[in-house]
């Protein structure tokens, strides 16, 4: 017998039967091929959109990823449905069976379902996008990817934290890059009570304007916060473009403030505490002295 005839016979031989439905290797291979084709179409369309559309209209990277991910989900769902229909399985029956199965394992999938639905909401509302600098659940860093169930956040230490999507909807989230990436930072300092406050204000503003990462619009500002226990407290307010540089710019400003104050003889005082001794009864001191000498 011709080997091709044997191969044809093997791939046409049913391996699974559901009533009148017979699943053969040929049907499985064809269904798999349909899904792979759908995957290939999805990847091709995403590349075309990124190169020919998104770059032309300068669409935000987060919006690009959201559109591509939604497109991928739709195309893959269509591919899976076509593959199932090709096998001859009735989708209505499959939906009924799936509903029964989901009821049975629903409790175990609550967290996964919650995170998946949260991911879909994030795709449409886009409160958090790739590239945003956020703080959620005690984690602060840049969003690297918004996936179906979780979001990857890279901290300033270059450590990637996997945060469930539900955290972005159920907890307070600080998005430092939402709508506008510019942020204002504070550099507070105390000076001695004898310092020239006008000179202090002028020095702080000069330090703020001199930093290369500080924006000129809005321009740096200075506030005289009040009178501390041992110092007059001032606050330098500056704006920067990149929120991830927040701590580094504050460090640079602190160094520059110390140098500028030393050059202009502006004193940053040490914390001071006044100790008050109450008068003690001489008779009590004599009693304590006698007891101490008696033990010695």
C-alpha cells in the first residue's frame, strides 16, 4: 500500500467521538493551523499599526499597547471560535458546558477573574499606561507592561514588581505622570535665627535656577514656612520633567544649598534642647549622701 494512503488513513481515523461529532488528527491539525494563522495576522496587524499609523499620529505608547492588546484579544477569539466551529462542536452546547464548569470552579477563579476584568477596564479607561511613574500598594516605579492579569512595575532600583491589576482599581494609586509628567519637588532647610532671611531666599532661588533639570516654566519658588525650635524653616519649590529623577534632584539641591550657604556664611544650626534643673531640698540631698556613704 502507498505510504501516502496509510498517512491519509491515519489522519482521517477518529480519535475522539462526541455523538455524531468525530475528531480526527486532520481536524485537530487544521484547527491548530487556524489559531496559528490568527496569531500571525494579529502580530502582523500590530506591526503595521505601530509603523504606519501610530508613529504618524504620535500616539502615546500606553495607548498603542492598549489598542494592540485589544486587537490581539479580538482576533484570537475569532480564530478560536472558527477553529471550534471547524471541528463541528456546537458553540451553544459548548457555552452551556463551560457555564457549568465555571460555576463549579468559580470560587477558585475569583481572583484571576477579578484581575482580568480589572485589566480590561484599565485598557479602556487607561488610568495607568506604560511609561507612567506610579505608586501603588507601597510600590513606586515606572510601568513597563500592562498585561491581562498583572502589571509590571520597575522600581528605581531596577527591580521588577508584579502588581495584580485589581490593586490599581481597589486601592489609592498615585500616578505622577497622569496627563502631565511634570512634578513639583520640595527641598526644605532650616537656618539660624540670626540669618539674613532676604539673603537666604535669594540663595535658594539661585540654587534652584542653576540646576540643569529644573524647569524655568513654572519657575522655582521659595516659601518661608515658619519658626522652628532652633531654626527658621524655608522650602525651595522646583518643577522637573521626569518624575523618576525626583530623589536625585532633591539630593543635588541639598548639596548645592549646603555649598551656597557656606560661601555666604549662612548657618544651618544644630538641633538645640534646653535643660532646666529644678531646685532640690537640701535636707533630701543630705539624706541621700548619708545613705550613700553608709553603704560605701
